[in-house]
C-alpha cells in the first residue's frame, strides 16, 4: 500500500503537469501573474514556448532551445543556465516515472505473494491501506502547515534536497524562464498536485471501505449473526 500511494503521488504530478494537452492551466496562470507583460510577449508565443518546454521535460525534445520574440527581439528564450537546470528537472521527472513503475511492480509481487499464501486478501489490503493512509495523512498535514507558514522557505528546502547545485537560483532581471514561471505559479501547481493526490487517496479510501463493508456483511451472513 505504501508503494501504491507513492505511485499515486507520482501520477498526481503527471496529471497536474500534463493532464491538459492544451495547457489551459498554464495560460490561466500566465494571465493571473501578468507574464506576457513581464516578458513583453504575446500569449501565443508564450504558449508555444511552454509547449516546447513541456515536450523537452517528457523527453520528446533533445535540446531546450526555441527562438521567439521576447522583449521586442527574436532570440532564444532559454539561456545556458536554463538548459542546465531543466536537464536536472527532466532527469528528476523521468526518474520519478521509472520509480512509479518499480513501485507498482513491487506492489503486484507482494499481492501475488499474499494470493499464493492464501492470505485474507481483502482484510490485509484494506487494513494495510488504512495504516499507510494514516502515515501519509500526517506527512500531508505537515507539508500543508509548512507551505502555509512559509512557501518560499519550503520551496527552497525542496530544491536543496533534490538538486546538488544552485542552478535553480534565477535572477528575474536576467532570466526569462523565471519570469514566465514566478513563485506564485509553483504555489498554485503544488496545490493542484495536492488536490489530485488527496482526491485519489479519498477515492481509494472509499473503495477500500466498500470492500471492507462487503466482506463484513458476507461474514455476518455466513455466521447467521444479526
């Protein structure tokens, strides 16, 4: 169940980031934070850059480089620091997708083991999920408090944990990418990911409760209890 929940978390990232092929969430965020005004770009050009960047992060493009009109000049939107940092981000994201596959395989092997040993599958899986959910609920609550108190500090800690360099530290005066993706965008994206994740957890909770209840009433029927 821990493996399943970790896989759900990674899937929540993927759905939040890539669930809409037209990237309408991104466009709404750009409008919210007045990105086009900051970059002196048309929304159409910003969305073209976004689409290319997202293709790069998922492995559809080899090099992070696209010419567009920004600040009144036709030039490469991304600089060398952007390319180096986004290569790290790409490796992290693709690594996460591989980890999801491993987690699901491990979960499948463990379920197969329970089947072969003729364990009470419904009882064990539902009980294990409720226990794992309790642990993750504590972690989620801690993260929510951390984000609410100081999102900037939490965001910094995240980068310090997952990146071994300081390439993620951008200067808005010099870097177009950080102007396109301000801190507010990342806050909203984290909330979006969290909504998908919590929604998935609650849906699976409802399924497990239904399975537990069905097993309970089946047992009551067999024993003749009222």
